[in-house]
C-alpha cells in the first residue's frame, strides 16, 4: 500500500513538473523570450528589406511589429541614406502603437537631427496629432463620452504643437487640418471651463463661476461655449445681486442667440463629442 502511494505521489509530481514546463514553453512562445533571438530572424536583411517589411506591417495595422522592425533598421543602418524617412516612419508607428511618449521623443529627435528636411513640418504636425488623441480610449471613440470632462493638459499641448506648426510653416499642407483641430481643441477647452463653472454654481460659489464664465468670453470668444457662459454669468450675477451685469449678460445672449445655443446639449451626444468627431480622431 505504501509502495502504491509512493508511486502515485511520484507520478503526480512528474505530471505537475511537465505541466509547469509546458506552461513555461507556452509563455516563452507568447512573449518571444524563448528560442532563437529576433536578431537571428533578421540575418541577411538589408535596409530595403527592413523598410519593405515595416511598411507591410503598418499597412496590416501590426504596429508593434512595425516598431520593432524600424528599431532594428535604425540600429543596423544608422547612416543609411533613408535614415530621416526611417525616423519619421518610426515616430508614426509609435503613435499608432499607442506609445505617445516614444512617438513624441522620436518626432523631437527628427526635428533636432534633420531641421531642414522636407518632412520636418510633418514632425510638428505628428506631435500635435499624438497629443490630440492622447488619453482617448477605445470606448471614448465609439461612445458619447464627454471629452471636456478630462484633464486638458494634452489638449493644451496639442494646441501649442499646432500653433508652432502654423507659425514655422504657414504654407505647409498640414496647416488646414491643424487649424480645424485647433478649433475643436479650443471648443473643448471652453466647454471644460463651462463644466467647472457649473460645478461652482451647484455649490453656490458664484464668484468662482463668474471667473470661469469670463475666461470663456475672453479666451475663447468664438467657441461654442459662449452662450452657456452667458447663461452662467446671468445666473451668477443675479445670485450676487449684480443686476446690471446680469441684465448685460441677458441682453448679449438675446441679441446673439435669439433661438438659443447653436449646439444643443441634449441632442443625444455631448457637445465635446460632436466637436471632437468634427475633424476625426485619427489620421
């Protein structure tokens, strides 16, 4: 009986050990940590082979693979005549692979290394594109989430990126799109101020709400948030017993928006969602 139990226990240990080894092999195959190295996979590849395969990967939306190929290409052929194109293509692949930091640093490296390159304007544009889409998740792209509720630090960065592009390269082919995206960003930033102002109104912090409303009027005078800012100013001034200022806000609203705000908030999507989709999330 004891012998049988020992054999059974030994068999169980062997099965457990084999299962563990199989699991490790499976994990290695999934992570690429086992077997031959990727360097061996690239044996005999020239620069053109890397570029061709990387482009195939990008076209197939295999951005992680494309990134690895561009990294290997840059490491093996740093002085290749097409090195500038490799660098900017790598920045785009990082962007599409949702690696914003790598995309931005690569674009910056391109700008510093090749300041006179014909594609340097695209590097500035790409930086704006990265920040424009940064923080927007898969769910945000397909559900009517309110982008103006988020931290707007990346939106401000994108606005600065586009401003620099338009200042440095006013005739660039990317300026028109940058202008449209800048409008969308300003609308979103303005609605962010409205959200904060309404928060203050609910807590009877009327002076703070007035300051936010005035920020919209002064900083984003052509944004879709202006009529909502006027409504907030009218209500806040009324609560503060500043009747003249409340009357002025009402008069301006009536003169400019006799039919109400041009963009309705109860139309099934949030305002910022409509604005963000106006120029599209990706390119």
